[in-house]
């Protein structure tokens, strides 16, 4: 029994040491090069679905908070040692407002004098491409999935199913359109027009950001902005991506743009998910499309 207790204590201490190692690895932690290095390249990771609010940092959390990312971007802007930032994207997109918040902060970071490079991993589509469009340069792998410039909103009409199950829904509302998108009834023609006007407005904002970031006419971007997905190599040929390369290439490019000689020192900025670091990404699935949140009695949905 005593040996089991001792073994348990040793295992507990070892596990606690591993966790503390991640906790104490702060955002402004040591660079990857030995010794003190004045000029560094900061790295901010955007992994998972982009949304507003607080990050999902549980064991199986796969989301990213715009509030956390914008805070990291502001820290980078205020750090005299960080001369350039690489935004490492591995995200299928998210909500429009959250993507806008990050892209706006990217623009402010550039205005502060920092160079910004977007580095695309497996996928950087829709809302993630919205963010990337604000960078000085975009680097993608040839096999990266990107693009998906468009907006989608969905609702379900479950009235027929409710009728079969004998479920009767009564709605009390202050206005004719307060329950727009409710699954208990069909969408009216007037509501369909309202929804479409919302989609069109967000789509126009998306296209404008891409056109500005890519230095292209809106009409040219619209020919590509039909929601389709491109490989990194296709995106490069179409002018949606500047260079083909991996994460290291993006870091080297950021250092070169910032005037840092040789291999730049790198420091990670932003929130850390201890469980993700320890266990890796659990779960799976790719969610395509910049999605408007759906507001009705059933709750808040996106993606």
C-alpha cells in the first residue's frame, strides 16, 4: 500500500510539473535563439472556428475568441522588441463580426509600424481569409484550402415534424419579425428578403476588405467570391495569396520585411490552451463558410 501511495505521489508531481511548465511559458517568453535578441518576430495562432466572446479552452475546445486575438495583436503593437508578426491560421472561418474585429486590429498593428504576414496551414477559409486579407503578405502551402469568400445563413422549418409529433408552438412577440428564423414555421417572403439583404450587406463588406487588402478592383474579386474554395497554388495564381511556402518561410519573410538579419528570433503571443498543448486537437470536421449568427427562440447558433 505504501509503495502505491508513493508511486501515486510521484506520478501526481510529474503531471503537475508538466502542467506548470505550460502555464509558466508566458506570452512574452524566451525566443527560440539563445541569448538576448532585441528584434523578434511575434507569432499569433488562430486555430478553430472564430467567434466573439471568451475562448473555448476546455480539453476538447476547438474555437478561438476574437477578443483574445485582438488583445494579442495589441500587445504586439505595444512591444518595441517585436518588429513583425506572423498570424498562423488554421481555421475554416467563423462569424462576420468576430472576423472583422481581428482584421481591424491587424490594420491597426500595421499602422503602428509592424509588418504582418499571414501563414496558412491546412485551411484558412472564409472568415479566416477575411483576417488574412488584412496582412501585408499572405503565405500558403500549395495544398492549403482557402478562399470561400462568401456568407451563409441557414434555418430549418420543422413545422411538418412538429405536426406529426403533435407539438404545438405558441409564440408571443412584440413585432412581426421578432421570431424570424423560428423552426416552428416557414419563412415568409418578406422575411426572406430581409435575410437576403443581411447576407448581401455582409458579403459586400467582405468583398471590400479583400479588394483593399489584395489591391484589386471589387469587380475582379467578385468573380472569385462565389463561395468556392481554392488550393493554395490556385489562390497564388489568382492573386489571393502572395507566396507559396510553409510556416518557416512565413517567419523568414516577416523577418526580412522588418529588416531583421538572418534567422529571426520567434516569440509566441496570445492565449495558450494547456489541454490542447498536452493532448493535441481532439475531434474533427471542417466547417465551411462565414456564417451569420441565427437568433431565434432556440438560441444562438453559428457554423
